[in-house]
C-alpha cells in the first residue's frame, strides 16, 4: 500500500525533470520527463518502511530515511532531489511538496506549541543544540573572515561568499545610521562578525550577547585578533535579562536571532528592545521570514536543526513590534539572497565532506546536507525569504529619503 501511495505522491509532483525510483522488492518506476534546467535523479528505497514514512510526513520521512541510509541516491545528490521536487511545485504558483498526514500534523502542532514557549532555560538549551556542536564545522562552512551564519547580500558585482557577507555587513551598518561615540547592542552576536566589523569601521562601543558558549569563546578570540577588544565586549546572557540593568543603547542590531525567539515570545522580545533602545535610537532586525501568512515549523527542522525555532511572517512581526511604539521606518525583502548563500555553504560542506564525517559521522553529514538542501529549496521555490526591518522611536532621527544607505555603503566599500 505505501509503495502505491508514494508512487501516486511522486507522480502528482514530478512532471518536468526525471526521477527513477527503485523499491526494496526490486521494482523500478520512473516519473516525469526530461526538461532543460530540471534535474535527473535516481534513488533506491532499501526497505518498505521508507515509502510509508514519506507518505506519513514527506519532509521528516524523507530526511530520516536519507539519514539512516534507507534512501540512497544513484544519480544526483540530495540537493538535486529536493530541487527536483520543489521546482515542480513552486510556492509562487500555489505548489506544495506535501503535508504530513492529519494525525502527524496534529501531533506536530502540539509539539511545536510546547517547544515554542522558549523560556530562558529552554532557549539556552535550544541554542546549544545547534551552535555548540563545534566551531570547526562552521569554520569549514562559512566565510572565513566574518563567519556570518546568515544570508549574504548579493548585489551587482558580488561573486563570492566572502564578498556577499562583507556587503551584508555594510548594508546593515548603513541602515543603522551610525555616528562616532555611540553604543551598539548586537542581540545574538554569533561569532562576533557584526560587532567586530562595526568596531573596525566606526568609533563606537559594541556589546554582543549570545547563549552559545562555543560562539562566545571564539568571538572574544576573534575580537582580540582584530585589535578591537577594547571597544567590543561579548557576554553569555539572555536578552530578557538586559532591561533589568537599566542601560540603554543608541543602536540595536539583531541578525539571524529572531528565528529562535518563538512566536509566543515576540511581544517579550520587542518590549525588551523598546526598553533597551534610546529615545533617539535606531534598530535593525534581520530575520528569515515567510512570504505568506503565519505557519508552523516542520517536524524535521524542529527535531534535528532548530528546536524551539519559528520563521515569522512579516505580518506577525510588525504586529508584535507596533505594540511598543517601535516605528517600522524601513522594510526590505531579500528574495533570493539566502538561496545563493546556502548553495555556497552546501558547496563548502561537500568540499569538506571527509573532514565533517571524521568530526561526527556519516549520518550527521547526511542530516546537515539535507538541512542545507531543504533550506535552499525553500528560498528558491518555497515560502521563505529574508526581511530587514529598520525601527526607530522618533520619526525625525533618520534622513527623509533612503539615499543615505547607498552613500554609506559606498563609503564603507571604498574608504578614503
């Protein structure tokens, strides 16, 4: 029965490009027709359970079958398989690669609601799950200079991952409208790339906070190496604890952290930001977002990659922030920037396959590359994008037009 159901499922999706499936009993079925620009993929199910698991929950079922070696690929890789499915069912045209069964979907919603509570202890544990797996993995995957684990900015003339990440930092710095002597708080500072960049480009004091011990140690080391340790400080602390200290900052920046907050905590996050931001302050929030309406986190991502995480829709982000008189002074959608970044990370991981397998094991490598492939497809043909939302508390603190952003970016790229 599961063989028949998974065949119907694949036949309903794969029209352009080809997929050849060999089942555990040796029978072989092909789907789709050759088409320029669409992958040619061949896979084998090693047992009868893999098709059943995919029917129950296409994303989680396929991921675990691939991770366990019960789904193997003979032509194409996991990137090509996911790309084949997604390009045949793009979100823009109402497509979907399938939802879990009603029973699994109900269980997923309960589990998501429970995990999304994200109190302080749970937030620390969730962050550790993803970021404390070892800095060496991220050194192999990310751009070496800034170690930015968020989408680059692929403007005209940008060709490499390093260039894209440098451009992203400049783009955000420009939107912050920084002036010498100001104080900046970086909420979710990662390995310190943003804080170090700002301190090198401006005469300011930057405080970066994280919940990852691995990130904290490397961020401090990198600040010392960059010669900015006197103007950059990092701390292992939850953002919810900072307003209790009574300190306010001229600028707030948060890149790739809001996805970990959890929907029930959105008001808490923005209330904290409002209390931390000076009356004439400016904030820049950079986050993965949903192109459409609010949703839920899929079971694979929640279980293996970002427990407690949630990708917000623009509507619910702005709705949460406007309660605290934060003015959304500028909003930009980055449509395909993260897809290009993820493909670069995927290529880096494939190039360092043996090293990553030696660090962990084959199952981890398959899980990690499935995550990167799935994320890439979500930005290329699914419902994901990035948003940069600039906030202020006084409508008069920023120039009347956006021209200052491009001018500052140019000055940062070509210093005198």
